[in-house]
């Protein structure tokens, strides 16, 4: 006769959860030390051989170093050295905009060679990835506030990088910001439209002391939003989970509202909470009948995935997408789940996230290596031993968002740093945010 063991006391559950979070957060941080070029501070996009640098991953690293200092994982002097190496590189890098440059107009190409810093993969000059890089730099400048020569230089270089970005140029005469630019063809033919992680981009662009975009640009962006009712939840639609995470890694959106969210009597934090529940409901319904999906196994986001060349692909004509931005409920969906996106949802819905993470680790232990979550796994595709397909290596964006969101849940450390950033506050004010922790905007012109 099988007897279910009694539930452990609540304080024991809390200790178990803290121990698990310690392991996962520390392993996520170690990615940056393992994949950084100590000479120039550039961090590889993935742990796979010959991976280029992702400028967004560098941004996550710059925010990770202060967390590591606070937790005793990294000496302050070492964190300053790593941060300065990256800042010096970007300050002095080739900004000519040539096909082999590092950037143009203060922006940077999405992918760079880790040794030389030159553009690779014919990648675009990326506005959003530059914003993620600068957000990381700003958080470092707030944390490293001492009057030493090294920390003074650090803050001055962050100020230089931020002031150099020509956000107005990135509009290219349009109401919204363009998504990218290439020296071969100019601006890409689409802008940042529809709700996404670009809210951070717009806040930084509006907070600029040199090239700030105007308020109408932000309103033009919110005018492209798609408000939905899904599974009895009213929310601002964005299919992949990471779109509901990235800006929240730096900005505490609890109880602050722009005019759009004010009209909806919601806020962006609450919106992300609803997105998490919608993800779980989608997995419970499992419309495509994929293996593994249920209330304790969910999480569709931008991630690596199997392709149709996989030897265990099902015989029916079911497309596999490789690396793709999978989303709920309109797809794409091929049975691939992104565990980091679940753990990064911790601040929004801890009551369901921790249980889901534990369940996935118990059912699919192959998704964890060296205490680090894989980018993705697909339980519908199993090998002869019954192990689910698992993405090879690790991705810096996954580890960065895990570290920052777990830390925000535990201590609110990154949120607290960025609350003290005047550029973030100015950008939020100019975008029309009010309430909550955000102080009243300064009176213009006096009495």
C-alpha cells in the first residue's frame, strides 16, 4: 500500500526553495565568468564553440556583477575590472558604421567578434540590444558609487555611452523607433510596434539628456498595442514569455502606470502575471497534444529548438522550428518548452512558478547541467532511453534573465538600483508614468 508522505512544514519548504534558488542563480552567474573575454569584457552569446558576442548579454553581465559582489561571489575589485574592460571597449570602439565596425550613432551591432569586437554575421545595428546593454551599464554606474578613481571612471564612461546614442536618428522620420539598420541597405523596413520588451528601449530613448525622442513617439508605440481576452484574462498581448520579462529585469513596474495602463486599470507587472497564468492554461489545454504539457510543465518563449532534421521527429508532417520565438496561444508551437522563461517569471507568480520548476526538474532531470537550466527541451522528441530532446550548451540571455529576475524576487536589488537612476525616472515621467514608487515629475519653469 502506497502512503503519500506528509507535506513538509512551510518553513522547511521555504528553506528548500531558497537552496534551489541559490543553486540556480549562482550557476546562472557563473556563465558570465566562463564566457567572458577578460581583456575587453565581451561575453559570448552562447557556450557553444566559436560563439560571437551578443551585446545584450554584455548588458546582463554588467547588471550581474553587482549582484555577485553583494552575494560574495565576486570581489568588488574584480567586478570593477570586468565592468571597466567592457565600458572602455565600447567607448573606444569603431563607430564608423562600416560593415566591419562595432557600431554607429552610439548604437552597436547585435553580434560582434569576441576578440576584435568587429561586427559578425552581417548582423543589424540593434536598437533594442543596445538598450539592454545601456541598461546594464546604468545599473553598474548606480552601484559603483565610490569616490575612487576606478569607480569615477566607470561612471564617466557610462555617461559618455548613454549621451552618445542618437535616439532621434533611430526614428528615421517615423512615429516609432526603427528595429535596426545595416550599412548595406540602411534602416530595416519595420519599427518597434506592438507591446514587447521594447518598453525599456522607449524609456531610455525618452530619458536621454542629449537626443531624447518626443512624447508622441511613445504614444504612437502604445497605439499599436493589442489588448486581448484570453482564457478569461484581459491583458496586453505578447506571445513569447521573454517579451513580458526583459524590461522588468531593470524597471519595477508595480503600481506605476502610463495612460494606456491607467485606462485599463492595470499595470505592466500585473500584465506579466496574467501572461504567466495564460501560459499555464494553454499548456493544460494542450491544443496540439504535445507530450509533457500540463499545469506543471509550460513555458513558451524565444529559444533554441529541434529542427525537422531531428532523427526522432514524428512521422506526421509536424513542423519543427529550430531557434524561434514560440508563443501562446497563437504559436508557433512545436512542443518545445523554455525552462529559463518559467523561472524568470518568479516575481510575477511565485505561487505557481516554483512548483513548476521543481516538477520539470524531477520529470526531466536532463534539462539541468552544472545547476544551469537548458535553453529548451522537447518531451515529444525522446531518444531510445526516453530522454527528452535538450538544447545543446547554454545561452547568455537565458542565464542573465534568470539571475536578474530571481534576484529581484529575492531582494529587489536591480529594481532598487534603477529606481535611483535619474534617466530611468525621467524617461518614465516623459512617457506619462505616474504613481507607485515613482516620484512626482519635477515642476517645469518654477512658479
